[in-house]
């Protein structure tokens, strides 16, 4: 992506790193996921991290899906 702008890059991308700090890594059903907490033990899947290619075919664990987790499963 190329951005032509007179604004400094710090202003354009100021919110890029802020969202990354809200994410957390959890492990559910043997799969590691990067999730964004939404409250009430619920989170939105941002990224699935698994060596098994069949895990990526499961629509329940697709990015954007909401899952329920217990806080003790957080690593």
C-alpha cells in the first residue's frame, strides 16, 4: 500500500499499534488464537494459530467469530 500525504506517518498510523495491545493469546481445543476481548468472558477471534490445516476450515473458529472463554484459560 502506498499513501501519498503531507501528514507525517505518526499521525496517519497513530491507531495501528493501539489495537494490538488489546489483543490476547488464548488456547481453546488445542488451538492458539489471538482474540480481542469484548467483555463478559466473550472475545472476537482476530487470528487462528495452528499447525493443523483442518482447523482453518472450521467456521466456528474463523476470524471475526465470537467465542466464550474462561479467564483461567488465558496464557
